[in-house]
C-alpha cells in the first residue's frame, strides 16, 4: 500500500470479503472505515444509480448507513448537507448526516443514517395537497433559522436564474437532443414564467426544491422521512412553495398537479406559515409552479417519453400564466 493512500479492503482488520459488496468500490469501503470508524460488511440494496449513486451499507459495528455520491460542486453539496443536519437536529423527519460532503474520485460523497420504511402518499386530492404543504411550511420556517452558504446553483428544474442566453440552463444530455422535437408552446411558457420570476426582488432563503411524492414517506398521515436533500436550494419563499404546489403529486413519472390541487396546497401553506402571501408573492408562486413542469415537458418531448407533464402543462399553462401575471 503506497504511503498516503487509503487501505484496500484486504488491508482492513476483521472485515470479510463479502460477495454482497461486489458493487461497492474498494475506495468507498476504505472511506467508510476512515470516516465512520467501521467498514461495510454487506449491501442493503443494489446501488441506485440515477442522478446520484446511493449505496445502502451494513457496517461491521452493526450500524446501517446510506452513502451518496453525486457529481456536483463540493461547496454547494456541503451547504445541502449542513442544512439537512440542521433540520435533523431540530427534529425534522429526515436522515441525519454522519459526515460532511467531501471530494471522492472526482465526485462528492457523504454518509447519512439509513432510513428505510414508510409509504408513498399518492394522489392530488385536497387532504394530500394540504399534508405536503404543511410539512414544507414547517421545513421552510425551520430553515429560516439556519445559516449556511446559499447552495447555488439551484437544481436545473428550477434554475430560471441561470443567466445564460437561452431559456434553459445548460444540460448536455438535453441540449444535444433534436430541439425541433420540443413543442413551441413549452418554450413560450418557460420564457414567460422566467420573465415574471426574474422581475421579483423578493428575498431568497433555503428550501427543499424537489418536493415530490417520490421523495417523501409517511406513516398514515404522519410524515416519516424526507429524502433527496441534495435538492436544497435558494429561492424566494413564494417560489419554493409555488414550485412544490405543482410537483408534489409526482411519483414515478413527473407531472403537474391539477390547478385546484395547487390552490389547496398554496392555501394550506399560507395557513401554516401564519401569514398570507402578498399579491407579488402569489404571482411568483404561480409562475414558479410552471417551471418544473416545463422542464419535465421538455425532457419528455426530447426523449419521446409519455407526455404526462407535457399534456398537463398544455391544459393548464394559460390559467397559471394569468394567475402569475405573466
């Protein structure tokens, strides 16, 4: 073993070479041993390799952890992890980070508590919309008391502030597709929503910007755990709530909640907040409700996938733009 290099699995004492760890890189095993004080002995699941790689690991000391690896700026990732830790410390239902975010083989990783269980709360009925809204308002209020560097840039599905020359933030896997497949109205909706959102001077704060069915688990109507904390971002509160009012019912396939469901969500959010939105905030919320749907409609168009968000956007865009004064 070269000086200054982490140990290989075979160098670690009392750690068997378990076949279940075949998909776990040796360097990650060594990293767990160094940072967590115990090495993995078994995998809890097959690695999830979507926008981030997630490894569920059983450690030799009996603990169970999730190790997350993603390709993004370590400074932004560090702010997300610190916000997540602050939320956990204040009793919010989320996995507690066990390490800070750090560079790892050209990517960023951290470890957090393993929090399986709970169920998806599906649907877009009024009670479901209200449950998602109340929990988000609780989180935003909690995060107002947390001081971390703004986790910028924001996730691409709400990155209307990217500052580029085009409507969309740069994303190679989308930009390299045939753009003629995108219906012109999607571009127009995104452009008009962007203009409204960029015209506001409302202050920004921390919030979870991927507030979707797939990222939350419940026990009955009681929230059990919120996942996907690398989607923490920095937007006006009305934009955080507005984006979530459109996305909350998305599970396996991204969609746009029905207009009435978004109304119920925003009403419940303001009630939990304890203060109604101003006219400016209301317009910003409705403009923000369109952006993730437009982003998802673009992806569905360019990859010829079922037009779930696309169809919902086509049906609702005109009324949402009017509510946004866009």
